[in-house]
C-alpha cells in the first residue's frame, strides 16, 4: 500500500527538520508583514513554561486565496503555531507513545463523565501512595481538559462523553482516544498527567487526538458493534475486514467518501501490504525497528517518524500539520497530505476556528 513519489525526494531526518523549520520561518515572516498593523513588530515569544491559562484573543486575519470560493486563513499570532509545531516535532516519538510500554505499565488515576464543557462524577481508581497527589489534583485535571475545550469548537467535541487521567511515567504515552466503555458511538479522551506540563506539546497532542475523532467517528466510519463487544475475537475481526470494501479502521468499515478512506486510497494503497507485514509483528521492539526502517525508506511521504505507525496515525499527524503549518507548495507526497485537507471547505473553516482559538489561548 505504498505510494511512490513520481519525483522521489529522499531527505535525512536532519534535512527534513531544517526544511520544516525553514518553511515555518518563511510563513512567520509572511504573516508578520500581513498583520503588522495588528501585532507589534517585536512580539514576545511564548515562554517555554507557559501555563494552562486562557488569555485574551487577537482578531484573526483572513486572506482571499487564488480559489474564489475559498478562504485561506493564517493565524494573527503567527509565531504561536510555528512554536507549537517546532517544539513538538522535536520530541515526536514521546508525544505519541513508546510502543514498548505495556498495558500493565499504564495506571489510570481518575475518570470523569463529560457533560458539555464540564467534568462530572469523578471515578477514582486504586493507585499507590506515589500517585495520590496526582489523583487529588483536580486543578490540573481541569486545566488539561479546559485547554482541549479552548482549542476544539464545542460542536466538534459532542462525540466525547468521558475524560480520563492516567500515567505510565514520563516520556511514554502522552494521550489517546478510545471508544467509550458503554457506548460504541461515543469516545473518551485520555491524558498522561506526568507529560502534560509543557503547554505547546500538550496542545499539539490534543490536536492530533482530535484528528482521530474527526476521522474515526460519526459519519466517517460504520462502527462494528460486534467487534466492540468482542474485541479479542480474531476470527470475527478478520471477517469484518474481508467484508469491508473500504479501509477498515479497527473500529469499523470507513464509509466510501470519508476522509480516512480517501486519504488511504490516495496515499497508502501502494505499500499497505508491506506495512501489514510489519503490523503483524508481535514483538513490539522488533516492530518499532521495522517501522523505523520503513520510515527511512519512505520518509518523503511522511511528515513525522510517528506517522507510518498506521494510516490512522498518518492522517492524524497530517491534520495537525494542516492546522499548524502554512499552506505548502506541492513538493512531495508529505506536502500533498497537508494539501489534502484543503480540498474540503468545511475543514478550511474548522482550521480558521481552531487557529483563532489558539491565538486566544496563547500569548505571542
């Protein structure tokens, strides 16, 4: 399911980092010229130790794109999205998860029911003495959840009915989403309290997790209720896969016109069979090494070294870059993945809303 670039371009990881940062600097300068009347010429960068508190917003800047029916929006605080992206991609593996971490090493601390923007009815798990302070730290729990609500519009959060705090120690998994325990059509957001102290990295990860909610729920995927109730039935899983003419996400069969099915058909079909062999490797360390080799071969097709973990992770990473980076030129398959989202007017509008929210939450 590997899509080869008709004009292959092999970049080392250092070259790719330089390219991304260079692009961000170009975008920052361009946006600075466009917003000089709104923002002083010498803005104060976001401090590395930003706290999880809301700050006043600046008005967004709208610029007409070459397409008459579309608007291209860049943030009125251009240094903020670039800072979020730059700081987060430098630690990408840790932000999304270390696959060598087992479920036994993950400790759930507290679970909340989500009602609108509020966290209700906390359910406390049994934890050792070392995690009692984290379990009782409702202020931090609320701050993490509030950041998510400040970034993602309320309409886009309706699929969530749960929020959990967990930990597996520092620099392993930072966050995840999963189907709710009692409702296959609702989802839960989970965040590691030990890794949530750097606001830029947390913001990037929350955008990534929302990318999953955007592409795996609602009208996007026909949920398999059978698999939801029998998650360990491998025969049933294989039957569901074989019965799905589109991309099978694990939760169900993606609909023909869904974002993830279109993304899969365009970017994954040429090397999917090869990736499946890697995905079937049971030893996590071996699988991670195989994925690293896979990325080294096809790195011009991926925006981060975490993206080849799966089509679902790839589209979530690409969505996050779509939100935080300037609209790129078509120079590689990786850049084409960002441009993919511009084909949907509703996602351009969503990007406008989220960038406005980012400027409201962070001070430049």
